[in-house]
């Protein structure tokens, strides 16, 4: 790779994009509403370039904000040191910020706890005082009991409890086997299922239900830092497709350490999806079969450990996990989500009876009480997600947010917080509606300083949703085209939000027509659309990118179909490499970042959902692999991979590179030492954009 630019000015868009963590620093986030709606707890850094996240409190009656905890002051200038468990947790949830990045409250939202370095701090939300616990050490996932008198946390794989302001903690659950941990989420739960916690307090605060994770059966992979050959490699328990998962069970323990194991058929239902233990309803478990075609909701008896089936759902292809359910109303009704293949939508249901029609596609449940549910759903336009109130008595749903944009919410009692991203502004707006009136929580995020030249399109016979971004200044002639997709399951790129297109617009302003397309397999278009990739992750996603490109060229004469490139990361990286390997007649060059190249190397829960077990469906894995296509490469391809990536491990890129070398196919590989699946380092993240730009210009022979 000769002639590649290695940097830009620090005020350039790539540097500002990296320095501000994609312009997310300074945005308020992680909200908790008090039950009566009089106050809101949230996180926000002091500015758009300050990576020290602080804890804030909003008084909804006055609209006044109060800074409760500043990490710089609490650490007195010292650098925060993270325990290995906390580093792993942050990687799973893609947490890039520093400082106070999480907290937990009691039921009344009168106290909050948060870890910082080797200290745990307790904030009194009524007086505003913040005090450290006396004991030092690692505090992973600390949580107050509902009454706010006790704190549970994880240290060295064991579950601990201490009193607020107590001098020491005591151990409730531990195991001498180093492969066994308590009260943390296993890899699959945190990376794919969306469950990032491993224990739950009982409503009365006298017991805890905790997950026991045995990684003994899981294959152990070694991730080394090649820049430090003397250092020990990191050992990761990685459940690759077709191999053993961690064995996850549950136990209820009281404060004296008396333990009761919960019993369900973990052979048939090995995945622990969620646990719900609230004031209304029983101790509730959600478990899933390994083929993901069946989900059971179980009621557990914490005294005996017996579990009974409350509800069971099946699907011939797979069942998607919907966040926020199940929930219970005060009178004992089960609120859940139904997948209706005939109506091609997910419905909100109460005790099995649908409360929404096929015109709403439910994406998540925010809150439930005895009379209503707050949900997020798409209606006519999959690029927008709105917040809705649904009366459980059967009344018509009522939209609470704007129709256009991407909206989410937090609700508690009479209060509702709406968070909105739209196409008309880069600002993320946050408004609290409470009995005291409406209050705004301002964002202090940096301005991107880049305006969108955007056309939202619907393309081809499949009505593919797409976004076309054009340079602000060009001579009207045909432009080289850059496709910029994710293009796979769980990753929607074409949304009604400015933030989704900032990097795409930057590439456009370098002289490209940038096309972003959501094809089959992406969320928001119904069950059949999502499940169209079953058994083949390659054909439909690639076909949709090609069809969208040609359909866009029919709508505008600005696209030069003789100069088409594609870039992407993760599944988008896989799709980019796939494009130049299988459709060199369409694509002239590709940049593939952290691509999956051999699906047998990716994890169980994600891969087996779409492709099945490798031993049972070898053709599905062969169809979706890139390795057998290596000899077909005839276009420039740049492979980029973080060598510390423990999600899509670097072996993916290295195996493809080896196959390309053995086939005599020239290509470029850019290894990123010390970089994981994220690229939080400012210089690395900024220069990655300029390196890609320079590669694409050379590959397409642009000036």
C-alpha cells in the first residue's frame, strides 16, 4: 500500500469523529425516572470532547440539573484502572466512554451506586452527597437491593454483598473451579442475546437469583498481541458454531448463603434469555432451545427450585428475542410478544391475545403497568421507529412521539422520557413529560459540522430502503459510487436519523455518490424479510446490494456504474469482501473491516440461528463462506482487522489472506495491533477513514 495518507489535521472530520466517539460524548444517556416522576437520573460528560462521563440529576418541577458525581474529582486526577472482568463487560456492550459509565438505583430512586476504579460510590439522590464504600477492590455490576440498604456485586467470579457504608463484604456464591463464575453473563448472553447481567434481587430484598456459568466445556482460544511477543496471550472461552456452549444454570440464595438450585430442562433449553423478578408476578425465566425455534416462559418457585411452563412459542425458522418482555400486570396477566407469520409482524399480546394489528411491527417494550404498555414499533415506514401507548383494554394504540425519526423512551409511573433522532437536526433531543410539566435534558455534544446532501429512496421490485448521499460540490458529471452497507441481521443502517450518515456524507464529499442499502435479513421489514437469509447469509444480501445499485442508477444519471466500490465493518466487511469475490462484474474494489470469512469460526447463537449446525448443514456454511471464493478475486481488496478482536477473531482475515495467497491473488491486509472489534483509539479510528479513502481512490484510479 504505497502512497497511503497517514493522517489529517486534528480539526478534520475524521479526527473530530474519533475524538468525540462518533459525536456521542456530551449526549445524555442511561436514564432512570423516579416512580413519582419528580426527578431523572442520567449520565453525560461535561462537553462533546470530554470522555469523563458524569452522573447528573434533573428536578422535573424546576427543570434544574445538578451534577452529582464527576469522575475527575472523585479520582483526584488519578487514571482509572479497570479490572479484567470490567474490560470484558465493556467490550461486550461496546462501551467506549470512560468515567461513570453505569449505575444502579434502589426502587425509590433515592440512592444510586456506581463503580470507579477500585472504589464503589454511593450517591444520596435527595441530599446530593456521594460517599465511597470503605472496602477497595474490583466492583463489577454493583446493584442496590430494592430498599437501598444492601449492595451486591461481583468480584473474581464470586457474588458479594455488603451493607451501604459497610466496612467489608461477604461472599454469597463462589466456586473453587476457575472455569466457573457466578452472577455474570456468559459470552453468548452478552454478545448475542442482549442479556448483560447475571443476577437479580428479589422484590423484598431478602434473596438473589444468580447465574452459574461453567465455561469448562467451551473451547479456549488464545488471542495474542504480536507486538509484544513476550506477553502471555489472552485466553478466551469462545463457543464457535457447532461446539459446546457454557453451561448456564440458576440458583436462589438468601443473605445467609442458603442456596436453592432452579430446575428446568437445560438440555432442550440451554440458553438463558432473561430473568424477571418484580413485585408483580412470579420469579420468571425465559429460556430458548439451541436451534432457537422454541422459547419457554417459566415460573420458578424460589423455595423448591421447581419450574412450571407458563407459555411456549415455536417457529419453523427461528424466534427473535424482543427486549422488554415478558412482563406481568398487577392482576397477574402476562404481557409478551407474538410473532404472526401470516400477518408478517410482531404483536404485543396479553395472555396470548394480540393487542396490536399487522400495521404495527413491535420492536421492543418499554414499560407495562395494569392499564397500558409503552412500546416502540414501526408502522408504514421501516426507517422510522415511534413510541406508542397501548391500552390493555383493547383501545387503539396512541402514538406518543413524532411519526418520522428514530425514537425511544423510558417510563415510570406518570412520567415518560422521549429521546429522538431525526433527519432535520444532528441534535439528539431528550424531553421528560411529568406531572410537574415538561423538561428538556440538553445535549452538549459537539456539532458534526457536516450537512447532509441526502435522498431517501425506495428501490426495485423489493422496495429496498436506501439512502443516497452526494457531494455538496461537484460538476454534475457522473460520480464513482461507494456502497456503504451493514446489510445483515440486527443491523439497520437506513434510518431517519442524521447521525446514521455522517461518515457516509464525509466520503460523499470526497467525490463519491454513497449508497446505503438495507436488504433482506435486516430488521424492521417484517418476519419474512428477516428470515429470507435462513440457510444462506450470502446470496440475498449481496443480490439486494446489486439490485439497489442498478435501480438507483435508473433514478439518477449521476452514478458511474463502471467505478463502484464497497466498504463495511463486521457483517458489512463480510458483505464487502463477498461483493468483489462473487460480483467483480459490478464491484471494482472493496474495503472489508473485521469481516467474518468462515462462519464455522463465529459464535453459536448468531451463526446457528441462520445456518444451523455445521455437521447437519454443511452446504449452508459452504454457501456463506468466503474461503472457497479466494481464487476468484480479480479486484483490489483491503482487509482490516483488530488483532485483539475477541468477537470476530483475526483468524477470519488471516485465513482468507492465506487462501488468497495460495491462489496467487494480490490483496492488502492492514492489521491493527491492540485493537478489538471496536476502534476507540482516536488516532487509529481517524486514520482508518483516511486510509480507506486513499485505498479507494487508488483502486478506482481517481485523482
